[in-house]
C-alpha cells in the first residue's frame, strides 16, 4: 500500500473543492483532490464539459447556473493539483491519513491539512410507497439530465417543496416532458414566517427574479400547480401507478408513471461525523451541520469544511467558501501572512454576504413539512438497507430506546451500506416525535468506518504504484 504526504488533501471536486484547490495551488501548496465522480464539477456542475461536447441542446437547456461551472472547471484543470476521479474515501484517521478505494485497490495518503468538500445530498422523502420503481428524487432527475441527457418518461408529477423542485420542474417543462402537476407540500404559515425577511432578500433580487421565471415557465406550460398538499401516498403493484394526496381537505388520486419527490437538500456529513467533528442542529431546515469558524475550520485540528457540507447555501457561496479555506490553508502552512490572507478574503466575503442575503427568506419559506419528514403510517419503510419500518422504530422507543443510537441498537436501522445516509433524519424525527423531544435531543448516528462499502479483498490488495492523476 503506497503512502504519500500532501500539504492539502481535498475530498470532493464540486464548486468548493475545485475553488479551494485553485487557491491553494496558487500559493505553491501540494494539493490532492479525491472525488467519486468521473468528471470534476460535483452535482451542480456535473458532467459540464461532456454535456457541452456531446449534448449541446441539453447544455443550452440547463442555462447559466450550470454553464458557470465550465470556467471554474477550466481553472481547476490548469493548476498543478493531483486530481483522482473515481475515488471512494472510506476512512479518515485522526492524524489526517485518508484511506480511499480506486481501481479496485485501497490506497492511503496523509495530509498536513484536510478539507472536506463533499457537498449536500437530496433529503430522502419516506412517504408510503417511496421505494416503488418510478419514484425518485427531483434532484436525481436533474442529475440524470446533466449526466446523460435523459428525462423521465410517461406522466410525471413533482411533489414537495424547495427551489430545486421548481428548477427541476422548469427544466423538464422546457424539455417537453409530460408533467401533470406540481404539488407543493409547503405550509401556508411559512409565508408569514418568511415575509419579515423579504426586505433583506431584495438585496439579492436576481434570485427572486430567477424563482419567478421558473414558476412562470411551469405555468405557461399549462401544468397544474397545487399548494398545501398533504397525505402523499404512492401506490402500485410492481411499479408506480397512482399517487394519492389531499388538497383543501379533499382526497385525490392521479394516475402517474414517475413521481419526483423533493424536500430540500442537507449537508453530507458522513465524513465530518466519522472524524468526530462537533455538529449542531439547524432547526429551520431540519438537519445537522458541522460547527465551523469563519474560515471553515472544524473542532478537529487541521480539518476544515467548505461548501454545502457546512451550511447549504448554493454553488456561488460554496465556491467562495472554498477560496477562503484555500487562503487559510496557505496562511496556516506559512505561505502567506495573516494580512495577505485577510486582504484576499475580502472579495470572497463580500460575495458570500450578497448571495446569503436571500437565505433567511428561502429557509423560512421552504422549511420542510414535519408531517412528511415524520411519517405517521407504521408500515412506511424508513431504512431501505435493513428494511426497517416507522412502526419498528416506534416500537424500539417503547422497548427502552432513549435516542437515535438506541433505536439503532434495537432495530439495526442505520446499520446498512448507506450508514444512515438515507434513513437517519427520518428515523431521528420518528424517535423524537415518539419521545416528545426535539431531534437535537435524540442526536444522530455515530459516524463509523467504513463510510462507504469496501470489501476484504480490496483491503487486502495493495496499490504500490505511484499515484497519478
């Protein structure tokens, strides 16, 4: 097994990871970037070069938000960084030794400083029937469009809430997909909660205008839009056939081939949790996030976080936070002075401040609906890996579980290959609801290696060749 040391190891090649690499390499640091995808860009800028080259019509359809990634990706590839795509990080030790799997072999490198830039993930939405073929996340459908130009076939319904729901709906509408309806699960009280934040949001009015344009595209396409929808229930024999829901107190049924669910995105905290970084509960958006200082440093010495894995704020903020982390790394490794770091950071802090002006408004308006996040039906599957239902989790509380990890011990919920990535927040909501506590009080799963599946054969296979990008 080959070992090598870098000044900075970055896990994730999305907007934050690429920006941090560009910044750090510009200050003559040795940088290694590890990423699971075949092409740099993360989920936001996924396959941007390939899409432009092979699917120019899709590239044009995805618009400026997507195309902006090309410039950053070009800057990234012009640096001296070592970039390893198709790489799965499965363990990070306290001395910042990073263990990863690539080409079927395990490797390890050691970092003077480590940056976790693994981004966000779409929040799983465990409604009854959500595991049926034909039910998927709205963001997953957006990723399919970027990576292969594929759009869902047949009759489509989008259900949930959040900006990405509308972005996906507008893109699919422009792609002439057969969308029957957009069903918003938003609570009407959210409008009142968000209203006081509107004056601040107007400081970044381009985002408000973008949202209005997306909704206009959907409505001009003649797509039905219903708000205040509850009691979502997917039904079918071997695949999705019908969607049940309630609107204005009346139960409804719609025939559908594809259901795209979305209730926002949440930080992908598997690595920061496995490292033992301190985390905090963000009530407005119902997720855990690492506790960070103004440069993205965590509670663990030498470990920083950049991008949506910290607080979800979108690609422009993620990119700026990556630059800040790169500057701070250069300062801490004695490449630049404190004044040089602080002066260079002013531009990026200004960018973050502008882009974040919209966040208080959006986060109140699109606060997730607890009714959907904590399913009432005992038969609803929560843990797909271990096939654990909501009823089994509630039963574990009756048997004596006092927190989420206690429920895990009773049920095996969260012990599967995804390590709680798919079930953790929903299971925590059920335990908290049953105990009459807040999700903060019941905690989250303890992060344990391997973060991603790795076989014994792969662990036994040493990689003695020199790492090359």
